[in-house]
């Protein structure tokens, strides 16, 4: 089953996506089972994506990148997610981190971070979540104290840092510059992996997304030069809604579309293959199986269209795009989990047997509801946007 052409391709994006497709087929697919079984960070795939010049997908062209937005991120992650959701998530988080770094990059940050990213020599990632605030990822408690005109000191504890221990830098959220300021008014800094005082927790061993290396990270008196502050102190609410949400949500949206598409493909292959030697005929001849497959295709296709419509509206600067972007990730979470679940039934006992690909898809899909912004939170945000109420209000 081919992905639909939404008429949005530009020549360079088409070329970039062909490269992603090639790497997905030649590298990602073959490693997916091992990445899952061994909870192995997808090193070979990430290096191949970097080597192909794709690491700068979200870095603006003026800084040497490919200059794409959320639509391209969703497409790239869908292609990768169809083969290995962990790889899609790891690369997606790099693309989000790169977009945050790019949004207000100073000339110095362009040289030290964006240039190596574009040249495939630097992997970054986003570190927002904390145990103490959970789903409310926009209220960090990690402190950023000023120690001199040139330096801050960061102290705190982050959780679930995708690419943890493998990235070259971490985009870290810290407490509001003004504790009495509005919700979401926090600051972001970029911290190189080599900084003193970064202490990693246990290796990641999740139910799914097992290649993610989503580790916890303690920041113990980490010295942060002021030149590594992103934007202005406390202006992260702007980043949350203008960069993090669209790019991050579309990275996840693409990944879970990939999972759902892979499950549908498993169903189709199974129906075509399953023959009954004693009673004769095949599963694909049963109207109930045909009907179920048709329903699943419809569910995936309408979700996919919503997702790509939301992404292209945001990229085109539509001021009303945000509710669609919020809803896209919530819908795709429901869609991916439902589809994998249904395909498990459609594929019968064979799917339930140990080692089936559907096991991995089922476990990977389950991350969709709990990765922030969670499905619950996104539904709330959409409702608030429609009611004209503050998105981050109580
Ligand atoms: C595989 C994986 C990778 C991840 N990678 C990253 C990463 O790279 N960077 C990063 O920063 N984080 C990452 N996360 C963290 C993820 O974003 C958190 O799981 C998320 O913030 C949820 O936090 P929590 O587990 O504390 O949930 P809780 O806050 O305990 O929430 C539990 C449930 O309650 C609901 N809930 C809680 N509060 C509210 C509320 N106010 N309104 C409505 N519903 C609510 C939630 O929707 C959720 O379903 C990752 C997580 C996973 C599983």
C-alpha cells in the first residue's frame, strides 16, 4: 500500500524522502528486530541518515540546512516508523532539537551547533520531561542560576531523554526566569554531552520504543555559558507553540502513522497468505475479513489526511492550524493503537505467537498516548483553543 501523494512535494523534499526511503529499506528494516530485542540504540540507521545529509532537514537553508518544516518531518518519520518506530523517534527528536536550536540561533550557535548538524557530525535531542511535573512538561523545575555575566549553573533531574547518552548535545528546559510569570515561561539552554556534571540513569528498557535510549539525566551543578541560552530568558512559551509543538507533534504523528501502516501491511499479507488446507479457500475470500481490512484502511487514511493537512497548514502559516496539529497527534494515537489491536485479531493465533512483528508494533504504539503532550492534554488544548481560552490555563 503506497502512501498518498498530497501534492505538497517540492523537488528537494522529494529527493530527501527518497533517501529516507532507501535507508529505511536497506538499513532500518534489517535492524528493527534487533533494536527491539536488545533495546539497542539504532546507531547504524542514525549514522546513515546523517551521512546522507538528512540531519539538517529542519535547519533553515540560510544556515546550510534543507529548510523543511513539520510536513517533511512527519513524512520522514512515517517512512522510518513503518520499519522501526524507535529509529523514527530517535531521528525525529533530533529534528525537533535542531528546529529549536535553529529558531533563534545566534551567529555563534550557528557555527557551533547548526553547522555540525548540517554536516552530519552532531546529533541533538530534546530534554523537557521531569518526574515532578510529568505531563505538564512546560513547567520544568530544573534550575538555571546566574553565577556571573557569562555563566549559569544548571541543577535538576530530567526523565525520558530520547537519544540519551548518544546525542552530542541536549536542549534542556529550565525553571522560569520569573517564578511569578505565566505558565510555560521557562528558559531553554543547549548543553554539550561533554559538559561536567551530567549523570545518566540506568539504560532504557521500556515495554516498547526499546531502541530509544530514553534515559533519566541528573544535572549536577552543570556550568552553562550564557552563549548557550536559546532565545531570551523565559521566552519558551513561544518555542512551545511555534517550534516544539508542531515539529515534535508531527515527528510523533509520522512515527505512529508508520506503525499503523506497517500493521495494515501485515494484515494484508496475512489475509493473502492464509489458506485452509482442509476446508479450502483463503482468509482473504471471507467478506468479514475484507470488510475489516477496508475499515482499517479507512481509519488510517482519514487520520493520515488530517495529519498532513494539519502539518501543511502550520507550515503555510495558517493562524488556525494549532488545534489541527494538537488533534492530529491525539487522533493518530487512537488510530495506531486501534489498528494494531484489530490487526492482532485479524491475523489470528499466528500474530499472538512469540516473535511476531505485531508484538513490537503493539508495544511501540502504546507509547503514543503517554508521550507528552499526552492524548488527554492535547484534547484539552484543542477544546481550550476552540473556546478561546488560554491553552496552558488550569
Ligand atoms: C518512549 C518515550 C520516549 C520519551 N522521550 C522523551 C524525550 O525525548 N524528551 C522528553 O522531554 N520527554 C520524553 N518522554 C517523556 C514523556 O513525554 C512523558 O512520558 C510525559 O511527559 C508523561 O509524563 P508522566 O509519565 O509523568 O505522566 P503523568 O503526568 O503521570 O500522566 C499520567 C496520565 O495522566 C494524564 N494527565 C496527567 N496530568 C494531566 C493534566 N493536567 N491534564 C490532562 N491529563 C493529565 C496524562 O495524559 C497521562 O495519560 C518520553 C516518554 C516515553 C514513554
